[in-house]
């Protein structure tokens, strides 16, 4: 057996070991790193793996821990958890529901609008889905809303935080695509490479994110018009005064202005804006009398848990990618994608299909850290625009929160939904919204200016 064939066999073993470990329920970070070390050790024993590839891992670890872009991750997590634990998100939902709930389908409209506001101020899926599942779902069921429509709208609105900036998905994608873009340029002999920043992706994702909100609203309004019995008007909502509405909506609008406005205007980096948002969310919680040492400890603990998970997966994925490259996997991927019919478009379609399918069984973090470093340099070397590619990936990854059986939004809602809402209702309820996400993906593919127009206008 030739050395090339041995490498292909070891790559197959590497991927099979990854999926076997995940199927057994082991922690993702340990599966990525453990399988990589086992296959690398086997290769060294057989003499077909160069151990010098593993010597780069300490440098990778140091690079991750000194990466200023990734500082935004714990800060955005802290901001979202603070808004959820201090019940500011709950007050926002109740206020917006009082405005629209008396109309047919109005409560679903309120859920989607609040999801968009929370997405633009926090970007945390779990907090949004849980908050709206606890507050709005019982009210909708009590007033005769279809369980499928109600649960689907809540799950879908929660996922808006992954494509509407600020978003952890965009932060992680910006970091990985920035590295991939520099690699692709260096391979082409460009030794003063350009870069793509998180701010570029934030600006690029804004129009597709708002377009997705518009598609969601159009769909639920159509359902309310065609099937009024599925989304009746509510009669038992207490009207709110202008002062109450302003008090509930002000925190979200202020955070949007501080965080997203400062990034798009070029006044702050993503990490700096995230710090401002974290301080702002804490200040609002204190101002509203909903901040104490116990709650602050809860928010800090949850932030540490989520951040540790993200960075552990990142380090495991870095080790996995080193072993993958050690067996020539990046060259094989380059040959495979470059040889597809349709040139770069065929390669983009293949990667999008792969990411969508992986979304059924993997979390977005694993897909970003494992798939993007492998396929990113190849696609960018073929001439794909990095901002457009990042937005396409973000919209695609958003579907992973809704696709059964492992969609995180489904788990979040299932955990707080009343017993009368069946798992089948949740799965069937999200299906139309998955279709709308894929429609937006097709629109961004057909009209690239949806992703590239705003960054070019803002940053040239």
C-alpha cells in the first residue's frame, strides 16, 4: 500500500472515530482531541505520520489564549445571561405583546419582534428561547394558538441571535475565516495579505438577518389570515402606558445602539463593544433593582461554563485539524473541491450542503472549528468573497439550531414547554421556518450584495 493510500485510510479512521465518539455521547472537546491523538499515535507507530505536526499545538494554544477577537465571546455571553436572569427580556416581551396581542396572530408577531430585538442586543439563543417559552407559550396555548405555530415561532425567533449581529457565531466565524483568508493569500504568494474582521461580518449579516425577520413575519401573518383559528386575537392582555412601554423597551434599544451602533460606525471593535454591552446590561439590571450578589454569581457562573465549553472545543478542534493536515487532508479537500463541476460555485454548493447535513448531528461550534479551517482556505483561494462566504455560513449554521434531532433550540423549548406540547409538535412547527432560512440562504447566494453591500458602503 502506497503512502498516499495509507494517509487516506488514516483520514477515514480519523473521521469515523470522531463520529463514533460523538454518537457515544462523550464531550465534544475530548472526542476531537482524543481521537486526533489516538490516530496520530497509530500513524507514528506505523511510520506514516510526522510527529513534528504536533509540535505546533502549543503555539496554537498560545494563539487562542492571546486572540483579542475571542475576548468578545465571554462578554457577549455575560450580557445575554444578565438580560435573561434580570428579567429585562421578560419585561420586553410582555410590553411588545401588549401592543400586538389584540390582533390576529399578534402574539406570534410580538415573539418574532422581541426575538429580533434580543438578537440585536445579546445574540444568545438559549436565553431567548427559554424566556419566551416560559412567558409566551402558556399564554398562546391558553388562548387557542396552534401548538405547532407557537413552538415553531419561539424556536425560530431565538435563532435570530445567530445571524443578526452581535452574534457569537459571527465572532467565531470572523476569527476562523480571517485566519483562512490569510492562509489562502499566502499560498498564492501574497505576502501582505488583506484581512476580514468580525466587524465586516457584522455589517454583512445585518441585511440578511433583517430579511429573515421579514420572511418570518410574512409567514405568520399569512397563517393568521388563512387560518385564523390557529392564531386568534387575545382579549385578556392588560394595556400598557407609554411610560411602561418605554421602560421595558429602553434597555434593548440602548444596548443595540451602544453595541451594534459603535461597531458599524467604526468607533469600537467587537470586543470593545461587547465590554460596553456587558457593563450596560449590568447597569440596567442594577437600575431596575434586579441585581444582587446571588444573581451576579449566577450570571458569572453560567458565563464561565459557556466560555469554557467554547474554548475547550476550540483547542480540541485545533489538535484535530493539525492531525488532519498531517495526513494531507487539506490537500485532498482542495483537490476534491477544485475538481467539482461548476468551479467555485460547485465547491460552495458542496460545502453548504455538507454544513447543512452536519447541522443535524453537530453543534455550530464544532462545525465552525472543524469544517471552516479545512474548507475555508480552499474556497477563498478559488476567489470566493470572504464576507459573503461568512454570511452564507452563518445563515446555514442557523438552521442547525432547528434541525432535529439535535437542534439546540428544540431542546431549550422542550425543557420549558407545558406537557400538552408534544415533541412532534415542536419538530413539525419548526419545519416551515427551516424552509424560510434556506430561502434566505438562496437569496444571499443569488444576490451577493445583500451580504457585501453594507460592508463596502461602510468600510469601502
